[in-house]
């Protein structure tokens, strides 16, 4: 493959074919990924499970960019940056074609939800102050898609407005409320609102703040109780700065990836080896929407997978185990 002609969303090509073509493209035109593959002495690859997964640490250590003709000016590209405290090294993901991200967002959600049925409400304390938040960009795309203008960000520190909820319900549409975990718990404490039973709460992670850490199951139980909804209506999104696609759990702890995304669980001692079903390991992701960065990512999350291809996130892996790709990455 000599140019980026593969459409990640083209359903006429099978996943394997798209993945192999994108792999060849990125191995040739992404210097960071090329050095990584050369260090592993990767030659011919015939299946997607043979493709090396770049440790996610690379997005902190280098500019991960696939650029065939050196035509991309990163100074003029948008980038997403992970959150963090002042002074810490944060991941930076350059997005030279934001339309790919927009399509991944809309197509991905449409795969699981009829977006025309929903009004998007967003409550995102902590993210609004990050001008390079991929989550905020995602929510902007979803809100802008709503031609009625009812979808919106909720004012921080203010309770839910029952009049707004009634307006949405009376229009025949449903509420989909996005928010980081503890922001949603804070919203429950200051609100006294009755949500329609067709509403969906979409929590986006953010499990640790000034509160104690809790399990995903505890969180979902508290959100269901607080919003007066069945637990089947507490959903989750799995995404990160370094990915342009998301996976969704819908009323359970198991996530389903979108069709152009494949998740596997890898052996931490040998990431080229997949763990057996039910075995705990590092979450590996092939995200074909990462066309101009790197589509093949070894995350810092630990998880398990079932025989349906669904996965659970069990928290973060020991960061010490995720170093070690630095020697493969020259300074830019």
C-alpha cells in the first residue's frame, strides 16, 4: 500500500484486508512505528494478530504520525492531549483529518443507537478546561449534529432542569446524558429530577477524584439509584486520547467495539501473544480510524475477553510494566 486509500469504514472490505493494508502503509510512512517494527524484526505479516502493537507510551515520547509525502504540518493540525497535572508528560495525538474522527464518532454511535431518537446532554467537569480534550470534541460533534438545537452542555455546578427534561420528553425524544463518573455522582447530589425511563446515562470513565475509588459495578448501581433508572440503562464508553474510535457497554460491564475496531487481550510478558478467553492481560486495540497516527496500540489497561469478542476493563496495569519502548523511539 503506497497511499492512504483504505477507507476504515468501508464495509465491502473485511477487517483483515483493511488492517493489513493500513499496517503496510504505517510501517512504511510512520517513522516511530517503523523503528518499532524493525526492532522487533517484523517482516511479513499475514494476519491481523501478527501485527505488532505499539505501546501507548509512544504518544508521550514522540510524535506518532503517518505522513506519506511529508505534507502534514502538525502546527496546523488539531491535537488531543490527555489530562494530567501540571508538569507531567501527557500523551499528544495529532489528528490531521478531523473528518475521520467525526465519522468514527457518528458511525460508531449509530451502530449501537438511533441518534435521531436522543437529545445529548453533557456534564463534563474537569474536561471543559482542557482545550485539547478528545471527549469534548466528540460531544461537540454529537451536539452539532442535532439540528433542533436542544442538545447541549449542562452548566457546571447547577442541578438538572426539570423543565428541560420535560421539554425533551414531550417532544418524543429521549435523554442521553454523558458525563465522567464522579461528575455524574455530583450531579445526582444537587439535582431532584425525574428522568423518563427510556433515558440513558453514558458514563465515560474518570473513576478517581477526591472521592474514594469504586468498582464499575458500584458506580453503575449508584448511578441507577440516583437517577431512578434500571441498571440496564447505565451505559459506558471506552475511549482514550490515543484512539479515534470507541467501544460501548450497554447495561453490563462488557464492552462491544465498533466494526472498524478490534480488541484483544495480550500477555504482558509477550504482547505478541494473545491470552486465552477469560485470561487477564493488557488490552490491545486495532483502531483503523487511526489512519494517520498508528492503528495498532497496546494500551495501559488490563482486561479480560469473552468468547463473543466482548471485553471488560479491570483498571490500569502497573505503569512500570509499560516502559521499555523508549529505546525504539528517536528524539524528533
